[in-house]
C-alpha cells in the first residue's frame, strides 16, 4: 500500500526535510511548481501528514524513489496537476520514459477521481483528458500532467473516429491539425507509458521529444474500456483540449 510505504519512508524522508535549516529562496517564475511540491507539499506531508497546499502527496518508499503530488491548478475549475516529487524537466526528460520510470500518466488516471470533488458529481470515463504540453507551450520547467475534462467537441471527434484508431501509430485529423493516434486497451494505462510509447517511435528521440505534446483521453470502445493517445508536434499544447468547466459531466436534461 502506498500509505504504508509512506509511513515506512517517513523517518528517512523526515531527516532530509528536517535538514533544511533555511527554506529555499523564492522560485523563479518557471520553477514555481517544483518549489511548491518539493519545498511545501512534500515536507508538510512528511512532517504532519498534511499535503497543503497540494491536494495529495504520494512519496516514494525511499527518499530517492519516484513520487508525485496532486495540486489544484491556480486558474481554477476542475483542473488538477500531477507533479513528480523528483526534479523532472518535461516531456523531453529521459527520467519520464525509461524502462524503470514510474508511469505518471497511470498515477494521473487514478487522481482523476478528485475531479468529482471539485464539480460535485461523477466524471464519466470518456470525459477525462490527461495532457502534457510541449516545451515551447509550457510555462513551467517541472513536468506536470494536466487532469481535467475534455472539451465536448474534442470528445465527440475522438468518439466518432475511435473505430479507425488501432494499436499502432496512425494519423488523425482534429480541428485542422494532424496528430499521431494510438489505441490503448484496458481500465487504466498500467504499463503503457505514453512518454515511452512516443519515444520508441521517434528516430531521433533526444532532439525531437521536446517538440511533442501528449493527450491521453479515456474511451469506451466497442471491445471495452481503453484510451486514445494523441501526440503532435506542429499543434497547440494539448492542455487546450481540456475544459475545466467540465461541461461533459453536467447533469443530463430530463426534458
């Protein structure tokens, strides 16, 4: 259990947290998320089991192990961010795609349940989108996955083309942009790490990975539950496909 691992790690992590005689200097604008997680949320959780200002913190079993925090986006609405507790720069970072890497998208899929607390109702599987922006479209240099509802038009377009999306990378047209699209089958991403799936398909991954944005969208295929993974390089950041107002989760009219 992650809770048990956190308790077992408390002594080791606590020693590190307590060793900070002085708080770190105020962060630069592009370092804000890393600062919040590493200098506020994680120490608060390890010392008092209080994740504030984050929604939750899941540390690794050991101080050097990968963990993550969930933070409400400051723009408001049903919009959460999953942020590693380790320093990982972004979509281009090898730490996010190595064979040993924690699948942060899988963790973000679990964290989607917190969306219901923000809007007061259940969010359907096919309404959820997890997005990572490419380097030129992000404002932070700490990896973070946006967790929110899909825009209604995006969800409808994906559903209408679901039958054409297969287990190997293909192309998909969406709002006048061309994406690479891949089907993932299962209730959750599990071992299917989107960072690694994209990297394994690129001929020059170290030079091109930073140019790609990723969207993992929940989907109900005829064959069962799964996901559509979109990757694009000459497209807007995938965060723009999300709707923090969560219109897709609105109560259905009885008229």
